[in-house]
């Protein structure tokens, strides 16, 4: 039986300019002492447990913009796990000022470049990058790595928009839903 702890961070909005089960059967003559104990998987992201499903922040982005943030992830349970990350996103065109090419379908996901790190500590180096690419290239859940019982690790997200990007992102917005899943190690 798989045990999952899943947390969803909803609504990172970016605007363009403008069971596990342990079974110990103790087979004795008297057949006393059989017991089954269920361990726990308890994922804590950024110190919030449970994580609010409406964490939301907004930022204004533009060609040449970049930002980064990092936060802890903790397995507060008793079973070793592996941590997975999935992302879904929605582009919106927002306003379409005169200089913006049409059709304006919302193109920010094609220009927002992201690097995701997974580290034992708060220093992050190139060898700890678990995914990088444009948001539009995201192709499904990725494995971040092991998260043993009681352990805390750190995720860093770097995001940037190249300075060569032009008017096609004016007023565009991007809503990103992020899901962390902690799965029992098998
Ligand atoms: Ca590190
Ligand atoms: Ca656009
Ligand atoms: Ca637009």
C-alpha cells in the first residue's frame, strides 16, 4: 500500500510588465502479541503544516527580470520518503497594448525560465539542479530526491526572463499551481 502526503500551493501569479504499513507478526505458541503499526508520512513545506491552499503572491516581471527564493521541506513523519514535484500553469493574455503582437494568447510561460534546486542545505550549486527550462516545457511530475524520516531539505527556485524578450509579454500573466508529493520509499 502506498502512502502519500500531498500538498498543493496554489496561485503563484506573475504578471508581465504592465501507508506505509509495518506488519510485525509475532507467531508464538500462544499467538499473543500480534500487532500492526502504521507509520506516518507528514510533509511540511516552508514550515506550514498543513499548507494553506491559497498561498498567493504576485510579482511584476519584465525583460531582464530575475528572482529567486528558497524554502525548507521536512518529512515530519516516521517513514522515509521520496519527494516529487508537479506543476500546472495557465497563461492569460491580460491587456493587449498597441505595441504587443497579436494574437495575444498569453505567452509568459514560453519566456519564463526556471531552475529548481534540491539540496541538503541552504547552499545551492549547479550539481543540485533537478529541473530547468521554460515553464511551457514542463512535462509532468519530477522526482526531487530522497526525504528521509525526520529530515529537512531545501528547494530553491530561480526564475528569469531574458532581456531579449520583447513586447509579446506585455500585460500577460501566468498562474502556476505547484504540488509536492511525499511518497513512501519502496
Ligand atoms: Ca547544497
Ligand atoms: Ca502576449
Ligand atoms: Ca498581453
